[in-house]
C-alpha cells in the first residue's frame, strides 16, 4: 500500500525541526559561554572516548547478524564512491572557479568528508518514533548502517592519513623563511596569545602566565587532533598522545582516544603537587573563572584557534626536521636511508595504532560478536539456543542496557557541539570571487551528490545488490545528501598561526559551512521525499 504524499512530506520535515532546534540551543549556549571552547573540547573527548563506543556496541550487536556481512561490504564500497566523487567534484570546482591556492587541501577536504554520523542518526531516530515510514527496529538497524559508513570515513581520514590534506595549505607558514631559520632552532617557542576570555580575566599578563596558559592549552589535545600531532612530530621534542578520530570533530567531531585524557593527567598532577592548599586555591580559581566567563563577550573563532592551534610546535618541529635531514644527507647518506625506514615503520605503527582507538575497538568487537551467533546470544535474544539469566534475559544483556543508556547521549551532545561550532564561525575577509567557489561547493555537496547517490543506489538495486532491503538504500542515499563535517574547523585551527591576522583558510572554510547549513533544511527533506516516493516507491 502506497504511503500518502502528505504523510511522507511531514515525516521528512519533522526531523529537521528537531535537528535545528538542538543546533539552535547549541548556538545559544555558546553565546552565553556555557558551552565554552574548552567545555566543547572536553565534551568531544567524552563522546569519542566513552559515549560513541557505547552507541556503536549497542546498535551493531543488537541489530546486525551474520547474514548482513554482504551489506557491510556494500556500505564500505558506497562510502568509498561517496568520498571519491566528492573530492573529484571539489577538485573540479577549484580548477573552474580558481579558488585560492592556499586553500586547495581545505577545499578537497570539504568535498571529501561529510557530516556522516550525527545528522543521519538523528534523522532516522525521529522517523522511527511513529513507525509510519520505518519501524523502530528498522531504524535501529539503519543506525548500525550509519555507523559502518562512519567507520569507512575514519578509515580513510585517519588510517590512510587524508586529514593531511589540510596541512598542505599551511606548507608556506610552516616552512623556514630563510637559511638562518634552517640552522637556528628556537629552544623555546613564543607563547601564543590567550583567548579573549582569559585575557579579560587575567590582571597580570606576565610571560610566565602566558607560557602557563599555552601549556594548559597544549595539554588538553582534542581526541581527533591529537592523532595529527602524533604523526607530524615523530621523534622530536613534542610527544603528544596517539589517537584517532570522530567529528569530527569531526570528530569532527574529529574527533578519538582515551590517551588524550591520559596525557593531560601528568601535567595536571605536577601543577597540583605543591600541596592541598594550592589544590584548593586552584579549584576556587577555576570555579571563579567559569562563573565570570559567562558574563564576558561570547567566544569566537579566535578563541577556537588559540585553543586548538599547535602552530608553534609544528613550526619548530619542521625546523628541527630540516636541520636533521639536511645534515645527514650531506654527511652520511646511509643514515638518511635508515631514517626513511624508521619513518615508514612509524607510519605503519601509527596506522595500526588507530585501530586501538575506543571507537575502532568497539566496532571491531561489536562486529565480531554480531557475526557469531553463539556470542550474540549472550547479549541479545536470537535463534541460537542459550540458557537465560534468572530474569529471562540473555546472560550478558546488562552490557547492552549499559551501552544503550550511555550511547543515547551521543547524538544530542553531538548536535549541541555542532551548534556551538556554527555559532563561532567568522568570516573576517573573503577572497575576491570566492563566492563562486562557495556556491559551487554547496551545490555540489547538497544537490549534485544526492542526484548521483540516487542513481548509484538505483543501479545497485537493479543489479541485485540490495535485495529487498529498502533501508540500506535509504541510508545510502541519505549519506550522499549531507553537508561537510564541522570537524574540519578544528583540523584547520590545529595548523593556524594564532599570531597572524591572515586566516584565509579558516575564512574560506567558514563561508562554505555557513552556506551549506543555511540551505540544508530545504535540500535534505526534498531528498528524503524523493527517495521514499520515487526510488523506494513506498
């Protein structure tokens, strides 16, 4: 029986109200400095370290089974096509519109990485409330499919190192300016400017305080960005934690490891080792700052850059690397060969280390359990015979209860952070003619890609790939209609010089993100209605 058009239209528009309401709330909390830059960073760490792994475990173990193994391969292939087509469109736009050469890597990243998890999960969960289009059980399985799409993005973005595209835009800033720079290595990097709120709170801006502020900022690396710093630094003096993402951002949210929190612990302990009195004073000072922060002007993009930027460390590391390589090449070529082997070995180790991030471990363990009927029967009821616990539930069902309870917070928190990020976007100076690039990227991301996605999924369906599973077709099309990931803001801030007034890369990214999220409320419901009524013929 065909679903009435009015019902489909309402079901497609209703999730947009919820999504934009939560994003708007995030903007309001950011405006009031309740969701300050540092608070958003801590929440992002919590999501990637604990909350998102619980969401992954609950949905994958509960909703996937061994017969879905083919769908996992189809999703990875669809995700690969999504990223490849997106980056190809971005490259074509850069060539045709003559976008700034200093934003080539950022442009490719905007085309490459969509907001692939929070938005589609929120959309699906809202549609499943009434059961008009999809039943709640189908929606839960759709969330599991979205998680597999997210896994494919993490694989390309971190394991294969495509996040480094953004660093290409900063190659000039990170390169020594003259020959003296290649020989004279600064022993202590100059401290960056503190954020606006800290400057307003501090009445004694001494060199020591500024340096301490930089140490505090550096010690709280975000889950997704710490992965970048780990690979960039190698064996040099800077030794950050090794992680993988989310955003994301995203994680991006970016955003993905518990090691970032571990790396902060030693420094925090060392600062508090002077005794209980100092610890109490620090605690009182922290509470006072948090209270006063809410009465100060809203934090903006400058504060984001000051919080996330590791420009000084990356630049000094680049100088040391230049000196080391140049000297070895001139004196002992064999040492250079050994250095290359060591670098390759580090890259392989880092590639494998990304699989130890909480999200990756949760996904691998969850798929292993879901694909094994005896193991799955320990957690959820299935066709496999397994003796129940005294409460007539599977013996380990309490793990699913815990994971579902914690994981439910992932998407609302992610949308709040999305709102806070959008609120802080600023465009100080737009390059001449860049509006053509921004409009073209928005059209490619939200109009051309969805059309391609509908065509590809229709072809796969006619080829017998999907069988009668309409849900995987719907989720695949939905992934092709999403805007770029806001986690790119934090990746860009990571490489940005906080001392410079020229933030062309951040300005270009902000224009593109604002343009995309400004029309998403029109393009996404239209895509959903077309997919349900025409492609799926429901």
